C-alpha cells in the first residue's frame, strides 16, 4: 500500500511539474498575444513627450500589457485620425486638442505631463529685436496648436500685434533647417531645440512661456475610449506616469536618454532636463486651473468668446486620479 501510494504521488507530482513547465514556457507567447495594441499620436519630438518615449524605450508599456505604436502627426491630422478611429489616443493637451473638443470632437484631456510652458522666439543673428521681425516669417510647429497660440499671446504681451508678423506652420524638423537656410527669419522653439538653436548662434528675442502659463503635453482620449476602454486607458496613464517619475528620479539616465532619443549634445540635454524637472506635473491629474488657462488662451484669440466652459466638458480626471493614488501621490 505504501509503495502504491508513493508511486501515485510521484505520478501526480510529475504531471503537476509538467503543467507548471508548460505554463512557464508558454507565458511569453501568451503575454505577447494578449497584449493590447494601441496607437498614440504625438505632435513633435520634444520634452513634452518624454514620458511617452521613455515608456516605450524602457518597456514600461510592455510591463503593463500594452503594445504601443507612437506616430508623429500634426495636431489637425491627429484630430481627424482620432475621430475616424485610426489612432486611439493623442499625446497632448493644449489649445488645439481643447478647441477640437469644443467644436464637437468627442474627446477629453485625461492626463497632464507638465504644468507650465517653455517656449522662446529665436531669430537669425541679424535680427536684434521683435520690431525688426515685423513682416518677417516666424515658424511654429502647427497652426492652431500650442506653439502658435502661445506665440500670439507672447507677442501681444510684449506690446506687438501678431498681425504684423507672418506666422507659418512647419514640421518640427524643419524649424532649424529653415533658420539655417534663411527660408524663415525666426521660430518659436521649446526644449531641447531651443538650446540647440542658441548654441548654433541664433538669437533669443522673447521668452514666450513667461507670458503664457498653461499645461503642455499629456494625453487626450476619445469619450468612447474613456467609457469602453477604461482598463486599457488606466494602464497607459500608469505607464506614462511611472516613466515620468523615473525620468525625474534618474538624471544621468534621463540626460543620456534625451541625447540618444532626440539626438542633441550633452549640454543641450542637461538644459532640457532641468526644464523638464521644473515644469513637470507632479501627479499628472488634470486640474481645473490648467484647463481654464487653455480655454482663456483660446478666448483671447477670439475663439469661443462668451462661452462658459465647464471642466467636465473638456477633461476627465477620474482615471488619472485613481492611478495617482495607487502610485502614492496625494490627490484630492
């Protein structure tokens, strides 16, 4: 009896062990197969999108069961792609995304990457003042987006009429080459390209960010995604929030990441990192103040004037707040 019992126990243990091994060896394939495929657009390669890039490069998305494809798109194209379902999320919260929501695109801001802007007008060396730029071309990364809105606000705050300048939209990669070739006289830069341009001898004429306080970067989601893909959206926000925290806690790793990812020199990367650390949003939870600043900036430009916009109309902070609490942030 004892021998028979031991034999049965051996057989049982053998079967159990084989089952465990099968699960272990099958799990990578199962994880790969079960990973949610997500497409996220981003407007430009800048520090505003560092959390998105880091979450990809450092496999944080993968660790949260996501297979993310990031696609660079101008804001207007991203809005159209979001409406058609060709992309699932837009990496950005700003005048363009909020204006699209107010015009009827069923979407809301769900996560903040930063709490303030860093933008400056940088011109060719022969221009020594804004007055000398009147009638000249100032390039922005997208018409109707944050870059153009804050440029107009900054010019007005400096006593200039934006109508006295020729504001044109170019891709982020064309701003520097445009300055170098002379096809444009100035551009509205944010880090890291702001510091790269200054080191190449171009002249900073106006700190635009000092005159336009509003959030920059983040995540905008469709109402359908918020309602029907809440678990997936939570993992995306969690991944980007973890990436943002890792960037802030590891300076050397982050500076190296900026150098390699955006292809700039070490000094430019270090300057950009300091701006990132100074402007990053702590918990990532969208705030009423931040959204109000974006709406006010649009109204200053003559859009949606007289319209009272409720926070809930343009933002949904519930999932970001839940993630923040789980990660140990103090939130209301």
